[in-house]
C-alpha cells in the first residue's frame, strides 16, 4: 500500500503542489449529517442499519477513524465553514454563543473559493444566524439578512435557517421548521418527512446547473436530528426502527449525489466529504430516536470521544487512494485550508485559522496527517486535549453552570485523567498516574490553548471581536 501511495503521489504531484488553472479547478462537495453517531454506519460496524452507498464511498476513498467535529450543531457548522474553533470566531455583540452566530466579518469556505471563480450552494440546514425575532411563532424568524447564507458567500440557498426542534415528535407549539429558498420563506412549517428527499433533488439540480464551472456544494442534512422524518419509501424498512429508516434515506441521498457526478462526467474532478456535525443525541425523552457512538464513550454535548469523533469519509477517484482506512487525526476544521490549497485560493487575510492543509497527506505525498493535536471545547469550556495517541481529560464538576444548556449532559471528572486512545477508544482506563511526564506535557498544551483561545473564565489573545464594546461581556459571572 505504501508503494502504491507513492506511485499515485508521483502522478499527481504537479497539480497537488501548484494552484490549478481555471479550467482544471476541481469541485468540492461536503455532505453533513446531523447527530449521526460514530457507530451508525455499516462501514463503521453497525449491523442493523444498511448504508451501501456510504460503504461504497468508503471503498472508493479513505475512511477515517479519528475524524473530529465539534460537540453540538451550531458550533460544528461554524468550525467546518471557517476552519476555526468556535471560541476563536467573532459573533455579533462580541459574545460567544452556545450556538454560534457567525459574524458577517468572518469568511466561509464559500467566500474563500469565490475568489477563484467558484459558485457555491448550500442545500439544507444553516443554523448560524440565531433564533430570529419569533414574530410568527416558536422557532421562526425573521432572521437578520446579513447573517444568512447568501451574505456569507453562498450563491444559492435552499433549506432551513435553524434546527428542526428538540422533541421526539414534531410539535408546532414548541418549534416551527421553516423552509427557505435564498431569502424567502416558502413553507412554514415544512414537512419533515420530505426534507431529505427534497434536499437531495435540490443538490442534484445544483450539480447539473453548474456542471461546466467549478462549484462547492454543501449538503447539510437536517436528519437524523429529532424529530425524525423519512419518506414513505424508507419508512418501516430498517431493523433499527424509524431512526434506521432515516439514516438509510440519508445513505440513499449520498448515492444520488455520487451517481449524478458519475453521470455528468464529474467524478474524477470532484472531492467529496461525508461526515456528521457531532455524535448522537441520547437522552431519555428521545427513546430509541437517537443513534450510537459505539465503541466510543459519550454522545452529543459531551467531551468524551462519542461527542466529537464522527464518521469521516473522503473520496476523489484517481487522486486519493481507494479502500484505505486510517487512524490519523483530521477534523472538519481542516476542510477550508485543504480546499483552498487544492484550488489555489488565498486564505482569509490576516486571520489565524485552526485548520490545517490535509492535501499532502491525502494525496500520498507524506505518510502522516499534519494534525497532531485537537482541543475539546464544550461551549467555551476547555475540557480535554488530544495529542495523537494521548488524551488528557481535565477536572470538572457535573453540570457546570458556564456550559449553558449543554451542562445537563456533562458528568463530573474528579481528577485529571489520561487515556491512551491507541488501545482504549472507550476511555475506560485512566493511566495518568503511570504517565506523569505525558500529563505534564499535555497540561502545557492546555495552558497554551487557554492563552490563545480562552476558556469559560478567560479571554484568549487570539479570539476575534469585531464589534465595538468589551469582549465577552457576560463572562465575568463565571469568574471565581
């Protein structure tokens, strides 16, 4: 395999190391599931949910077993689109929100690629513009225009501005899910059972319309976030009940996108990424409507591996070795700098990013991912750090008041803990006492992160504040 990777690298090194000419610019497709767990796909070990299209995508690309997002919806989308930890990003009013509201002054992948002539489309969930003014009922807008996708680099938007609720079943008294096309609400409420099907049709049509120019498609599924919805073709099909039906329809959607790329002759010119925004949402009131993080510990909103380690599949025929499985670290943070490097696009001017260019590794020119560390923030609270095989988990109380509504999911850690993730994915054996030097080294990384990015009680020197007024005006209430 190593020799094959080197041979492939030799074939593509010219285009991998130099900006692409306009006519050679590749396309980028990111498909993001919502609350899909690490253990919910058959290619990641699930025996009750059938995902043949994602299994095929993994066979035709690289499947990552240490791929990281953030631990909850809004922050995860902000990190993916900007290449920055959410605590670094500017938000309106200089706050740092539990659900990130992306400041208009921040730059997204769409804006970066636009400088190279790309057209960008978002189909699906946005969730970066707050809750709106709630003038027409719970969960509705209007939303501030400058915070919407069309003002953040996307030429086309079809989808939902926020999430689809927090209850097991759809309840219009607690949340209304609106469907928008660009800046116009076209359905309120929309039918959750048809969302995946409609998103898929819009995504395929976007590809067809833009087949002759470089494009970035961000297909951001609303499912399998509760309340669940699946079309009649998929209901009752899975061994895993409605949750399985929903995941199998998302898998079908992936197949439709891949088939359209083949049909239009775009397969070899398109890099496709599939992942999830965070781990599965598992709470008692949801019953069996949540997924699985097996064999990982934890779930959405937590800083255990099951909260942030997610499926990660990357496919680009002829450019990325097919059928490879890697435990090298990577993150959604790395997509922006990777896409920019491949397309020869300049990064945001004067802005420090947390993402890294994965292309030398993905293309086979080097054997290791450039990412060797990852920070586990819960809202603004730094709870852990990983340095390749080692993960340091910091002492914390249960339900920390500074973690907003995430806190109800946070358990206590009574002393600093160290886990060897090479052998202990389930974080079951604390080896801190036997590895004092490693604990000390990782503690240094924690202090560097606190200084640069901040913590629940500290403002980092590298955190961005683009509005007039004090930074993080509500932070003082969390100081000791």
